[in-house]
C-alpha cells in the first residue's frame, strides 16, 4: 500500500536561530528541538541532561498524604499487606517494585496477580475474597482499580482497606478507597499526567521515603523496573517519564536486577539496551507468562535474589514466549486465510473475525498483525466462558473506542481507548456486530483516509549527517511517544551500485547510497521488507528516501546506518505528498 509522506512544517525560524546560537548546534538540530517544544537554553538543558531533582514533589498528587499515612500505620502495626497488580508488564513491574520495597518493612506481605482467564483484568471478586480469607487488612493496588467502584465497595464491607495506584482515565465516580492515587483524576493537581502504573507506584514510595526520612537512593535502585514499565506501556517519553526512563536505562545497562539480567541474556541482547529493546525483547517475555500460564511468574523473576532461581524462571518464561510466538504466527496465518477465503472480505474497510479455538492470550497481538497487513480497524474474537471475547486495534486517527461504543447494545462489556480496546458479546451477536462495525468504519473513511502515514521531521542532505550531528542526535534518547526518533527526508539519492537483496527470503535491501549530482561519501542503509523497491533503485535514476539515523556495530566498529522507512521514484506523481 502506498504510504503518505507527511513533512512537518519547519519550526519558527527566529526561535530556531536563537536556539542554534545558544546551544552551538546546527540549524537542523535546533529545528528538531523547537518542533518538540524546546525553545530555550534551560529547556534544552533539562532535555539533554535530565536530573532526578527535576522530579515533582510526590505530595502534589491528590490523596498522597492519606496513602502514606495508611501505609505508615500498617508498618507500625505490622499488619498483613497484599500487593495487587495487573498481569501485563506494567502491572507485574509495579508489583515487583512495591513488594521489593515493602518486604523489608513488613513481616507479613505478599502479592497477588489475577488469572487472565479465570478472573480477567483489574480487581476481581476472587482477589478480594482471597485477601479477606487470608486476613489481609490493607491491599495496595497497582496499574488498575480506578473504575472498580462496586468491587471497592464490596471490599470495604468486608473490612478491607484499599490504596489504589492507577494511571488510567477514571469514570465520573471515583472508588471509595482509603486513598486513590491517579494523576488523571479531574481534581488532581499533579503537574505530570502521563506516568505509567509503575511510575505512580514509584511516586508513592518516593513520598513514603520523604515522610519517613529514608534516603531516596533506596528506590532509585528500582528504576530498572520503572523504565521497563514506561517502555512496555508505550506512555509518552516526556517530563517525568523521560527522567525516570533516562536513569532507569542507566541502571538497566550498568547493574540490572538478577531477574532482568537473566531476561536480557535469554533475549540475546548485547551492547547498549535502548527503549526499543525493552518494547520488542524484554516486554514480550514478561507478557508471555500472563498470556500462556500466569503473570505471577513474571513478578517472581523480577524479584529473584539469586542467579539459580532467576535462571530456572528465565528458562520457563522464555519457553512461554516461544509458545506465544508460535500461537501468534499460526493464528495470524489462519486469520489471513479466513479473510482471503470469504468472498469480498478483503475489500471491506474493517476486519472482524471469530474462531472459538483461538488462544485468548494472543488475540490482541493478532489484531495488531492484521492492522499492519490490511491497515484497517480490526477485531479478533475467540470463545471464553461461553462468550465471544477479544481485542481490537485501530489505525490512523480512527476512534476505535467510540465505534465500539456505538455497538454497545450488542456487547456484554467493553473497555479501552481510541487505539485499542477489549470486548465481550454473545456469540450469536458476532455477525450483526461485524455488519454494524463495518458500517461505522465505512462512514468514517469518507472523512479520514485509512492510509498509512509517515511523519517526517525535516528535509536534510546526506552531507548534513556528520559525526557532530549524530552525536547530538543520540542525546535525544530515550525515544518514545512524543519524542520519537527523528525521521528525515533526503531527495535525489542514487544507488552506488552495490545495493543488494538480503534476508532469508531476500525481502530486505542492503543499501549503499550517494547524493545525485554531488560528490559525497557513500552512506550505508537498510530497508526492511522493501524488496519491491529493488528494481527501481537499480535503474541508476535518482529517488527520494525517508529514514531514521541509527548506529550499528560490527566487529567492534560503530558506524552510521540509515534505517529507510520508505522510498519513491522522483518520477512518481505521488511526490506531492511530501
């Protein structure tokens, strides 16, 4: 599918010139900074040199004083405390963070992760009953709970106190817990709203340390857990998240916990670990436990104290990840075949598929795979407890949550946001849901084209990519939402004559490029899954590329590499898109 190239407007030239002079960087770098809202020397200093002292006062968060007071009471009275969290990466890292800290403060503390299949997401009835039956008096909930109005009311009647640490959007009503920590509450004045669930847990511990006169260095040792949550939960890498991720990556690279060190080994990672490595290699392994067996295994490895224990858990978790990959590949293939074999389904504007035998733990991944393949809103359903249950993923600016909400009369339950959602419905409602969802998406397509778009930060020449440029660009890390790796456009490049197809199926292109009509160095690049462009580039005619600049290491030597996102002929009439 032809992609749209969206070249961003250059930043205000006066602001760019001012910043370029103040920082002694070239105009291209200054333009990138101003585009990201960094306009002064002080802004740039905070961006390039994050400091832990830049973190906000945790007591600015609503209910923080109540949460700290209740935890202090529990510790002083040596109460039984249960740490409760979701089964995904954010939830399991949150639980590991809180439990690791509290196990040295309490005689009776344990943790609880709900079963994905038996209990589902969030605070469960079974979890509350477990806490009551085992005589816990305080439950600290992480990465969920902000919508658990009825469950918290039920727990209160049973004599259980709850502290909720969440980061999701609340409904109009807030649970009646002892304390609710969530910066997205409408009456919470906390300055930064985009913390991960583990990040909210960290702020709670930071407040506790300040209240009790405990050096904060104690919790800084847990920042490797926090950065794993930030990266895996795809929260914005701005403000406090940037500070926490910056120092979390330092810890992860220099002295990771025994469990994370083991996962890094099983992921085959060498060299410096970056956010993308967490997203694609560490996170999926931690998620695999909850998808295939039980999320408590992920907490166990994150808190492992010796290498032997971590090794046994790492081997087990890695095997779950292999099972997850096989299920993912097989079900994705079955889903693609289902679309191809049903007349007319390939031409639809949406995908809604149901198969009672598909594994519930991977339907969300399969939905993501299909959106990549067909680039349209996708719902993948399987049978669970007699219902059609599954996950949905969106594309572009299509509001998935709103579309699913418009079909709510067909659903038993649903939740999520603009880009991802989950739902459950009676199996007999699936055909009507498919028909109506397609109708809604088709109506939306008239307003918003469902075409993949590449956002390009700036137009540069290959000759601009000198060592100083790359050195400063590297300091933009850590990259993530709202601070994505810059994408550049360079026009009029040519094959040096040595570009070639690579990969098992020759699906990638190893590029050697020069700028046309000018004497310049040869630039190395890689274009993944773009073999269809090979004939074009071998015609010895100029073409345009959009790409990111990365560093690659080979045999101990570090060199610059262009990660080419897309390319097109200079003769293409579609060049007007850029």
